[in-house]
């Protein structure tokens, strides 16, 4: 060990262009997803629940039932005082309500009062005469009366009606432009004030018929339109419904025979609408209290955390605090907390209404509305994460279809049993793979035949091929982490020559054929803006996803099988690989019952990029040969393992660490990714191999062992080594599952749910790997028996 020299080479080494640094892009997208996701912990949830409980108790014990009658009584008193004060302001000296109303009636008359009999009589006149509506429409008709000498409203059937102003009322119409405008606005306004508390004969006694409020006025105005006149409620017109609401009979109490109890009428005039507003404000109090408690806790706790981390010792140093993390606004965490708090509040509130059988009169509708808004905001954050997830998936698809490596040196030594060129590609081999994929796509375009728009589909496929080729060309040096590397595109003749020079009878070529066979084009490689301005994977090639328009697997396999005139492999070799792969996938169907179809059709996810391999090579190296360096751990163990794989230390003339970091293909990556650690979350890079990817890599590994290492090479010794390494990965995974279960027992809430999702994924992965492990052993045992 004293003679061991290690070359430490920084990962990336400034050679990867930002546009092609998939690990960084995906890492940044994961960061964005984290920022857009709730980070609430158990303390946040406990406070949210507690706040919801406390505010619901406030609602039950203080707010109580919703009472329009109570609100109207309070509003009626306020309206009476307003009328008296207005009359006093204009010169009336008495504080008597009736005399104040009479004073205003006499001082501010309007012409449409003369049409009371024609527009509904005394009880409905203020509702049916549009000039008595305290709305923009009411003002418009008041002015119109001044210029046309006509009054506007509806008859008793709700039909729009225009009547002439009576001779006696013409005295209230202005003589010139200025007087008409004054009478139509100022006089109109104070006349409405006089009518708010009822007529001079009823004000302060029965309350009389006031004017409709803005809501009822709008309903009455709309009811006169042809469309709304056709609408009916229980065989009654909307106009009649509004009239009953105004005169109080709709909300009146009824006896056992459904007859109105005299004196219980509840008029929904402007005093009723103001009472409704007061009751809503009363209901809003516990809702606002709930909001304040949650936001205050969020602010205080986050501020305490920031102060603890930054330790400011002066006012100026407070600037170091990240206030964006402190302010309780526009953050997914505070949104989640408010969703919990308002949800608890509404649940208890509705539960109390059901238990006490008060039903709708005891429900806090403001609370329900706030809960609905909270859910909407929470969903919005989720949709933002979903959009970024789609973009991340796009880059992952590109990464899985792109091969990278830091050096073009093969494994010089893996172990006594795993020697040269197993699962490894050089830079030139990678070029050959890309060229094979290129010509395979070109052939697919030539062979494209669709029921409709064949030429459009071909043009779109050509555009995709051009974009893909440019992508590979510009990113090639980044993929290999070699700034001198340059992608070469060959003619078909040049490609055949390059293959011939690289000894296609060796294993690398058949691994390239397997990868080329599984490559499926036409996945998105860029993003675009949707109608809302958010980034989404490009939909430019959406037409190619339709059945019959996309990649034809059979055509691609036939092309690869017929491309080579020389005998580099047995006849129908590609068909044999495809048949074997499909068979393996069916054998793993037990785990992928719902996923099997997409796996068979979409091979976008079947190619493990060496962008991943470059990042994961240290993990692979340690897993494969780390046992050779007892006593080392961490970075030293990684460095030693990579140097060992590279053919020895630099001082000894080997390729060094760079030599050990290679492109792992044919499912070989699954042998050394530390799947258990990845599932457990301790090794970030290894976590890239989730259930789906593990199964795909396992399927490729099974095909490689079955068809290449056994059938072609008759190498049972190496195949057994692969089996032992795969078994070790499975054992690590099962160990991680046990650790996850123990960890889940001590968690609650979202943390537990998230861990349970990972646990379920890990269990499915282990199940698939167990099936693959048994099949791998079966292949080896059967071959050994047949060759005895």
C-alpha cells in the first residue's frame, strides 16, 4: 500500500459545456422542484392543526349560527341613523326618523314616483322601478327619465315596461341640461336615502318598504332580459322569486301547513343586504384569526432559524437574513399549512352543524371559501412542480440516450475473473454506436408509410434527426469529458471500415448492436412556452407519437440485421436479441403488470447514458474491486478502485483514475451502482436507478449474459462472476429495505408518506431483481448442463 500512487482528477474538469451538463441541469431542476414543494415538517403541521381547532372553537362559541334577521336588525338601526344624520346635514333640525324621511322626500322628489301604480304598486314599486335601484343602471335610467320624460321598469309579470311621466311629476324634470343632470344625479341620490328606511308613514314602525340593495337590484335588472325571463325555479319565474325575496315572504317562517306566520316576514332590501354583509364579516373573524395564527408562527419560526444560522450582532447584519424565507407569503410551505388549518377548521365547523342538526345556518361559509382557495393555491404549486417534472423527464430521456465517458481506455483489469472489454466502450466505439443509430433513423424515415400525411410525418422525422445529430455533435466532447474529443459522422462505407478496424468479432460490437437495437428516436430534446408562459417539453414532434407515425421497431431491427455484408455475427442476430429481450421483459412482468406495455413500446428509457456512467463510475469501481483495498474508505477507496480499474497507478504506467471511468453498457451498470444505497438515499447518483430503470438494466444484463457471454462466448466463469455481483446488489437492496422500514416507523405525516413511496418502489425493485437473479442463475446452470 505504501507504493500505491493515486491520481486525483476533478470531475468535469471544466470540459463540459453547460448546455450538455445533464447532471447539473437535472440537479438544478430538482432544486427548482424542491423550492416549489412544501417543506412543512411535523411542527408546522401540529401548529396548523392546532390553529384550525382553536379558530373553529371561536366560530362555534362566539359566532354561532348565521342569522340574517340579527344582521338586518343591526343594519336597520345603522340605516335609520344615517337617514337622520343626512337630514340634519341638509337643514332638518329634528332627530325623529319619520320627520327626517318626510323632510328628504319633500326636498328631493323624482318623477318616477308618479308612476307607482303602473310599476308595481306601493309594495313593489321600489323594486320594479329601475330609477329606485342604487346601481349604475339605476343612475342611467334616472338620467334617461330626465331626457325622455318616461319611466322604466317592469310590470307585475316581469316584462320590461316604459311609461310616460305623469303631468304632475313633470315638475321634477329639469328645464335645461344642467338642471336635468342635477335632478338625475344629486336629487336622485338623496331621494334614495329618504327611501332606505321606508316611507314617512312606516319608517321606525314596521320598517316599511325600503329600496333594494345592489345585489337584488342587479338580479331584478337581469330578470327583465329575454334570456333570464326563460329561466324558472320550481315553475316560478326568476322575477317572481326576486319579488318574494324583496317583500319578505320568501324568508318568512311557516307553520305545519306551510302557511306564512304573520309578522315573520324578512325583507331582503338594502337593510337585508347590509345585514348579510355584517353576518359575513362576523363569520370572517375566526377565519382571519386562523390565518393570522398560522402566518405568525411561520414568520416567527423561520426568523428564529435565520437568526440562529446567521447570528447577526447588529442592525446592519440583519441584512444577511434571507427575508424571502421568512415572509409568510407566496411560498408552498405556508400554502400547505393554511390548507391544513382551514381544512381542520371547516371539518369541525361542518361536523358541529351536522351534530346539532342546525345544518346550513350553522356553517361558516367564509371558512369553506377560504379552504377552497387554499386547496386551489396548493394545487397550483403542485402543477408548477409537475411542469418542471416533465422538463426534467425530457432531459433524463436525452441523458439515457446519450453515451459519455471520461476516457477512451477500456477496463484494463476488473478482477481475476472479469478481464478486458467487458461492458466497456471506447470513444471510437461510441462514435460507431451514434452512427449506427443515425443510419437506423434514416432508414426508418425512408420506410415510413402512414394512412394520412405521410410526407408531413417524414419531414418532421427529418427535422428531429437534424436536431438530434446537431445535439450529439455539439455535446460529444462534454459527454466524453474531453475537450479535444470531436464527433465524426461517417458515410456508410466509412462506418463499415471503422467497424472493421475495431475488430467487430469482439464483445464490444455485439453490445453496441444491443444498444442500437433498443434505441428509439423521436423523444423531445428542448422546451417551449405554453399559453401561460411556463416551460414544457416541446410538442413539436407530437404528431410522431400517434400510432403508426412513430418509430417502427420491426423496420429498425431488419435494417440492423441487413446492414452488414460481412459475417460479424450469426444470421438474424438482431432478431435473436430482440426475441430474447422481449422474453426477459415478459419474465419480469410479475412486477411490471401495468408498466410492461410502455416498456415494450417506448425504449427511450432503455439506454443508460454515460453522463450517468461518468458520475457513477466511482460507485461502480468501489463495488467491483473495493474489496482489494481493505482499510481504505471514502475518497481514498474510490481513488484506489478507479486507479486499479484503469490498469494501475499512474506512476506504474497505467491509465490512472481516468482510465477506470468508462461507458458501461449492456446492463453492466446495474452491477455496481450501489442500488441499496441509492434507494436508501445515501448515494445521490445511485438513486437514479429507480424501479423502472433497474428493471430495464436488469433485462439488458440478462440478454447480454444469455446471448453474448454464454451463447456466443461460452464464458460461464465470467457469467458466474456477473451473477455473484448482481446477487450482492440485491442483498444490499434488501438490507436498505429493512432500514427504510425501521426509519418509517419513527416518522409521521408527509415524511412518512414520502418514505413509504420510496419503500414501495424499493420493494418492487427487489422483487424484479429477485426474478432476474433466478433467471440469470437458470441461464448459467442450463448452459453449463448442456455443455457437459
